[in-house]
């Protein structure tokens, strides 16, 4: 739980580099008025719109908020454990639980567009190719650090989601809570190929073993990311 | 009320699905092609999630809420069958005068959302699916049987 303060984006935000100005932590404002950070969201190529994983926003019954970056550049030192954050309210625009994607509108972001973004999908990227992601791992422990991850595509899979086969790719990396909704880019490009949704968890294991807050059955280098092609239809 | 009744009775079940945005409509049509009923799809939709995937939002996986759909069904019934708490919403829907399915779904979703604890965007496809299950029956008969 983090105490919120509401404020418009600082002017320096406009001058921020790509990662810091386009990738945010997203959360909800709970009934006690504190912010619960949930996952990662990123700016889209239309004014004021951002995207994340649908499970990050739940059923949208709480106030959804986007937490503003507190750095200008990803090379700056970040304060890992924050007691206070600046946030803006976001409203749900599109929701697709089958493909685990959601689009949100942040009215204050209306002047901002992620001009260079090219939303494609997983069809034209191959196994073994390099991808880059930015996200906020360990948000569950109150740690808000925008972090870059470099990994390779390990496999392309159909992941059955409620009787529909959904195109996913497997990344050879260990993801952590808070990274859901993180954008996955083809390396050295602005081509969005997928959105991070979670990690492989073996079926029918019954009880998950939780040690120190970590679900051991999901601690694998098998990270699932849904193809960005499904996002294109949503906004 | 009469205008809502006549509109519902004149609507084909598929009209409600056709009124949804393409990203929802196409998925629902894919499920229909695999033999799922509207009712099945509504149940599936609300419990959706990729198989064998532990979601990595800090809230963890969405918690199952088997009563949610029944609660929503009850509110749709209340809305359509004349419950006083929806008087204002029904009047607005009729005053809108747009007997188009998308307007109808949107109006109902906005009215019902606060009573089921979910965003209108989240419940809109579920409302469309449930209206499709009602089909072209007489609203009076449907309300009497509910």
C-alpha cells in the first residue's frame, strides 16, 4: 500500500526518454484511498491511450490509476521503495479477458502519443530472436523500479484460453509479479510483438507452494506473452 | 417499457452479438462455431484466463466468483421487468430513441454496472450474450417465468 498524491504530470515528463515516458506502473486506488500497484502499462499510438493485461485491472470496479515515472531517463538511479507516488486516474476503454488485454484512457495523457510504436504480433518474429521488455517486477513488495529485460523467444505456442486458441510466445526469462502488461519489443526497434501475461504453471498441481510470498510453481524461465495482434483491434 | 418490449421481441439473438466491437464479436463467433451456446460463452467469458498460466499482476489471478453471472442475470431481469430502481435508466434508454442494439447494450451496462461491482465495459458483452439467450420471446412471458 502506498500513499497517493494527485498531481498533473511534471513538465520534465515531456522530455523523458522512450522507456520512462512510455511505460508506467498501473494500479488501483482501494477503498482506504491507498494505491495498490498491480502491473505494467504502456502508451499506445493514439492520444491518451495505454494498454495492459486485463487481469491487472480485474473487473474494473475500483478506480484504476497510472503512476507517473519519477525519473527522466532510465539511466538515472531510482528510489526502489516509495512511500508516496503521483498518479492519474484511468478509465477502462476496452476489455478482452480471453486474450488478457485491456486498453485504458488517461485524460491527462491526451497530448501524448507513442508515435514510433508499430503494433504487429508474433507471426513475423522467430524463435531465437532477441526481444526487449520494460516493466516493474516485484511491485507486490512495494518496489517500483522500471527495469529492462533482454531475452530470447524460446517458442511460439497456442495457449488455450477458454476454448479459443490464443497465439503466445514463450520467453526465456523469469518474470515476477508486477510485470503483467509489460510491452515486448523486437530488439532494437519500436515493434511491439507481444504483451507479457504470466508464467507457465504446471496443471493440476493442487495447492501452490508459496514461500516468502513467491509461488514456486510459477518460478520458471517460461514466461507467456500474448501476441500484440489482438491488441490492434481494441482501439 | 412498451418500446423496450417491442424492440426486444423484434430482435434476433445474433443482432446482440453483431452489435459488439469486433474484438469481442469475433471471439464469440469463434466459440459459437465450436458449438458453444450463448450461455456457455457467458460462463466462459467471466472465468477466462490462459491455461496453465500464473498471471503476474500483484493481485494474483482473478478470484473465481461463481455467483457473479447469476447476480448479473438477476439485475438484467430487474432492469427489463420493471424494477423501480431502474426507472430512470429505462426512461433514458427510451428517450434516446435509438433502437439500435449497441445503444441498448451500452445503456443497460452503464445502468447495471454499479449494482454488480464491475465496469460497464466489462459487463457489456455478458449483457449482449444474455439478451441473445432471451431470444425473441415475449418479454412479459419471460418476466413471468423468471
